[in-house]
């Protein structure tokens, strides 16, 4: 029976607000939007009645009882403006539980948390990556937002009961943590249907992301330049799917090393077109530059999506759930170029004499055991129900 139907019939429901200022209309980061929706679906599967907030099409949105209401337009200071509107609207609401995806602290965010703490709601704040100070983007607006965050986050402990983190920290901002994995809704990810290209077709790598400095794909591009300077016999083709601030830097590296035939910038791809690229490619490229943000232990959505697709991948981090998996090739978290010969050897080790369909199926099964969203949310639910 649907949660809203139960509420209408007078059955007592556990009311939860998923508090976020994430932009649900941002196509470049649709993976995180899907993750948030999967979390809400998982909470509902445990019997919670879930309302949520977000930004969409430049407006602050409150979705209550399945109905979306616009609270006001946001401008350049998007999260700040959204939290301002939310403080005015949500002070009249009552929730038993708050789950908030952290998007930097500000005075209005603190006011929001204070409103619900006074009403005795149990408040859990999820910090997607920690530490995060080095992730500040260039520009005065970002500098101001991070400066405001540093001033405000010291007061989070007045209102927040627990921090949910993918790191191994036991306390963040002097608040006890709940250590969790990242997860996805596997029902929304179609397993890849691998192609069996001719041996001379080459080895296809894929990276799907909103490109940023901490992805570290420049390390692989330089590695490809060095690889092809030696006139190798094996072709390695790198497919970059997405866009972002560092794309121009990537294109300059490709031009410098004259590796245009081996690096393909696809731009944003979704649905069937993205599935077809996953079917073509043999190895995923996960974060190779998280050390630039001071992060060495990660639980990214991308590693989960590659796992759900049934795709082996490379990374420079310790990956929650997959740390000892044979389908993960790890490089050192430093500024050295990536040794492409090792990727070729990894490909041969993974696919030698084994059907690619079986490899994909085996990886998917392991990933589902480790990272289904309902399993990931369980520690949060257990805390709420203590």
C-alpha cells in the first residue's frame, strides 16, 4: 500500500524530510539526482513517509505529500537563496526525522536545522565527501560560500545528531558519525551487453563524469601520450563522456601529444546512447585525482555505476566494498602519469578466455550484494529507530 494512501487512512507513519538544495534539473550531475531519489525510495521501503526539497529549473521546490510547490527563484547564490526560502516555509512543518544531503553550511541552513531540532526531530546530515575544503571552485562566489561554510559548520553540533559519511572518520565537526557505503538503485541501471570487437579494434576505456580537477583524467591522457610515443602494437581508445571546467585542459593535452584518434570527447550522453557506449567499452575510469582534495578512501557513485553495469574499472583510491575485488586495478594516488601498459595487462587478465557477458554478470552480482541502496540506508534506519 502506498505511503500516502496509508496516511490518508489514518495509519501513523514515520515522517521524514529529505532536505537538500541539490539541483534536480542539472543534467551534468544527473547521477547524484538519481542517487537521492534512490535513497528516498529506500526510506519509503522501510515505512517512512518521505517529503523532500530541491532546486529545479532555477526554483526552490518543496515536494510534500506528492505535490510540488515552488517557493521562490534562486540566483547566483543558489543554495543560500534556497535555504532562505526553506526557512520561511518549513517552520510550520513537523517531521520525526530529517535526512539532509550537505551542500555547505550557511546561516539559513543552521536556522533550518535549529527549527527541527527544537521540534525534537532526529537529524542526520550526509557529507558526500570529506574532507572537502580543497574542492572549492575558482571565483569570488565560491570563495564566499566556502568562507561562510567554515564560519557556520562549527555550530552544526548544536542541532545535528549524526553525520553520515563514506569516510572512516568517527567524528566530523565533533559530531558522531554513521559510516556508510554509497549505493544506487540497481533496478534503474541496465547491465551492459558487451560487444566482442575484433582483436585489432583495440581496448576501449570510458569515463562518465562532470569533469573536475579531482577526477584526474589528465593523468591518463598524459599516460596515453607516452604510450603512443613508443609505437605500441595494441590500440587503447579513451571515451570521455560528459563536460566540465577542465575539458579545455584535457583537449590541450590531447593536442600536445597528437593522440586525437585515440581520445573521443562525446559530450553529455543519456539513455540509449550512453548504454551503447557502455556496451562498446571494456574498462571504466574512476577517480585518479581524489588525492588533490585530500581524499584517499572513497565510495563514489561512479564506482557503483560501473559495478552495476558489470564493468571492470581503474582507480587511485581505496574503494569501499570493492577494495580487494579482482575487477579493480589500482594506481598510486600521486601526480605520475598512468602506465597504460598496466591497463593492457589488466584487460588481458580480465577477459582472457572468458566471455565478456559472464564477466559483466559476475561483477554486477557482487556489486549488488555490496551496494544496493536499501542495504546502504539500513544503518541510518537503525539509528532513527533506536
